């Protein structure tokens, strides 16, 4: 209880200081604080989009412009109430963000930032060249904002509205990140492959954060227009878009407080430099841009994650609270009757250019069966796993899962049907806790969306998901590691985390790619016992493994691969006696 108080103390203090600030400082300082708040709102969107989601946008200023121009135009030319104009602005921004997102978010690597630059510039010139938007002169005479009967005329009056919005947006963003949808968003940065294999709709997650970031920017623009009561295109240029990104990077791209810190620092620094540099250099000009550039280079060299993590480091580290995982049990899939044919691979071939990695492979797995797939390195085992799970589909041939042809479906669709997998090269999110990593596996078993998350109306479901994750962690022998960062565990244990994550999906068929590699003897024993238990519960297991003792003691049947082809198939003792296998796999050792 006492610890919980201490945990919230800094935030409580901050809010008190924030509330009292306008009473204690000059009007000029309050104006500055207003602008910090407006920038923080845009930077917050970038924390979500760039810091957490890994999608870089230089074009946020254009969305600020959309919000500002919509209200400026509607309220001056048509006498629309600013609040109605806000709704219109949000709708327009929603529409534009969805359209731009659907086009640009498909772009990968540096094409995405380039795309954002392109539309950032386009919208800017649009504002400047449309006559009824006032061209480069802009629109003046924007009405005062009326807040429940109070006219917000002065920066002081505006201050409370701005900061209420900023604090609300920060809270909603933090809530969102700490949820099922939030985990899916945080998984984007590690590449979409794993997330899709866990049933996450990654294009949707990208669109969601892109749209939220745009809407935050739009609200900032709307506030700006009514604070300034005048708009022209200049503040919505690409240069300003870069500055917003700069704020997020300086503050700390992966934390909501980083947005605040970055916006504060850059706004104050800019003000200060604009005052002092011309005096120092004896001539006027935008010299602060040079200083910002140098600062950016230093930051990227010295503190990639921004300043916020450094400040956090000064704070006495509190021990990670052991979250309570008391939620109702999740509904489970109806398990298939023992002996049901789960997986049937028919003549599956996979070519990488001229290389035939899988050549007309056939195999099947039934429920309540452990099938081992063995063969020397490069035989094509992982390739076949990727083909079966839809991560990298077959070039020809068919894959049937529970009687349905699934070779044309994506990984997400196949995962939904009850197939789950681990990866040979572990794909965890190293900075996230073991609990959160495993909870990603249970993603498909939750229904509540990002709006529920932002307003915390999904807590019961979230508790159930975490409860399920904790159960699977315990089951895989990792109890006590729930709050450890996944990347801090030894590789063998990370493989167990992957198994727990796959199990959290409640699969009928489990695909394990070298699960015992890096495990110690006792850990292997525990894993074998777990797999036997799963088999007894009716799960089908397809397993790639190099440890022959492990495989032979566990598998019901074995398929041996070499050069992409099936060399032999049978019960372990049959395969071990097969001369072709001995020749190929054991190098002819009798
Ligand atoms: P195994 O898992 O049995 O060790 P893999 O399935 O990983 O073997 O690889 C089979 C062959 O396919 C290897 O020769 C490998 O180099 C090749 N291969 C695997 N993935 C790709 C890829 N994405 N592009 C090109 N070649 C690949
Ligand atoms: Mg492999």
C-alpha cells in the first residue's frame, strides 16, 4: 500500500505543479507552457507511432494543419461552432489518415519516411495555394473558444484546457500500451512475422497507431488555431514536422513522458537560442536549426532512447511489482478427438530461386501424437515449418489442417484455426517481460479493442489473458520469471518462453523448431515430460530436434529429411535401423 503511494507520488507532484504554475509565473511563461502542451500532444502521437510502433513519420505537422485549418475555415467562413468544427476536423483527419495510412504503411524501410515527407509537403502546399483558405496570408479572425460558458481569451485560461487534453491523451496512450492491443503494437517493432504467427493483424495495428497519432495532431491544431486566432501555412511545414519528430526522439521515443520532456526541452531551447544566438553572432537568422542538428547527432550517438530513460535511472529503482494474475480462466478450444488427422502435407515443394529447399514432401500428424522431423542442417526442416504455418507459403503442393486446405492462407489465419509454433531463431521481444511475451500468444483469445483499452473497460479480459500467460509460464517450468525481461534469460529458457507463448494460443497442433537446443539435461527432461502431458491431453506435436536421445525417447513417429526430400519415415526404432538413414544422417556409422 505504502509502495503504491510512493509510486504515484512523482505524478501527483507533477500535476500539482502543473495546476499551480499559471498562478506563479509570468504571462509570457504561461504562453510558452501552452505551446509546450500543444507540441507534447503531437509528440505523444509520435511516441506511439515511431517510438513504440517503429514507423517514422515526418508529416505530423500536416495533420496539425488539418485540425487548425478546418476550424479556421468553418468558424470564420460559415460561423460553425468551434466544437462542431473540431468534430469535422477529426472526421477529415480520420479519413485522410486512413487513406494515407492504407497507401503509405505498406511501404517498408526508408520508403515509409519518404512517403510521409511527400504527403507532408503536399498538404502544406495545399494550405498555401487554396484561395478560400487564404493562401499564404492565412485566415484571421478565428473566434474565441467557449468552454461551458467561459470564454478562453487569455493564455492562462487556455492553459488548463490544453493541459487537461494533454494529460488525458497521455493517460489514454499509457492505458492502450498496457493492454492486449498495446502488446500487439509493441510487437510491431520486432518485425511483423512473429506477431502474425500469433494471430495479430499487424496492418490493422499499424493503421490504428497511425490514425491515433494523426488525431492527436489534429486536436493540437484545433487548439492552436483558437489560441492564436490566426493561421497561415508556416507552422504546418515539413520543418515543423521534423521538429516534432525531434521532440519525440530527444525526450524518449518509447515512453509517454518522453513526449512531454522532449516538447518542453525543445520549445524552451528554441526560445532561448532564438534570443541569444543572434546577439552572440551579431546577425539574425534561424541559427537554432544548426544547434538542433548537432544536438540530434550527439543524441543518436550517446542516448538513442532519448533522455527519459536516463532521468528514470536517477530515480531509486523500485523492485518490479509482482503483478497479480488473478483472472477468470479463458474459454478453451474444443479439443479434437484422439486420433483425428490434424495436419496433412501433400507433395509440398518450396523453391528459393534455383534452390529446391523442399521437394514433394509428404507427412501427416494426428492428435495425441508426437511426430519428429529430423535431418542434417540445411535439409529443409525449418522451411517446411514455415510452409505449414503460413509464414512462407509453399511454391506448390497442399497443406491441409483439420481437413481444410490452408496453403493459400496467411500465418494469422492459420494460427486462428488452432496451429501454433515456435521459431528456431527465438523471436521474443527482449525488453518486454516474460509475462507480456507469453500473453501475445493469447492475443487471439481476447476480443476487446483499442478503445476499450484506452478507457480501461477491458480489465477483466486483460486479467484473464495474463492469468492464462502465467499458467503457461508455470507449466513450462518458468514460474518466478514472469516479470523478468525476456532478453535477460539464457537462450534455453527463452526457448521455453516461446513454447509457453505458443501454448497460450490454446492450439490443437504445436510446431516446435528445435525446442531443446541450449537446454540443460534436467530442463530437457522437464520439457519431454511437458510434451508427453500435452500429447496425453490430445494435442498433436510436430517437432524438429537434433538431440537424438530426446527425439527417440519421445516421438511416436519420425520423418527423416535430406536435401529437401523425405528419406525415411516410421517408428523411432525402425528409422534408427534404416540403412539409408544411418548412411545419410549418421555418416555411415553402424
Ligand atoms: P534446416 O531447418 O533443415 O536446417 P532450412 O529449412 O533452414 O534447413 O534450409 C533449407 C535450405 O533452404 C538451406 O539450403 C537454406 O540455405 C535455404 N533457405 C532457407 N530459407 C531461405 C530463404 N529465405 N531464402 C533462400 N534460401 C533459403
Ligand atoms: Mg532449421
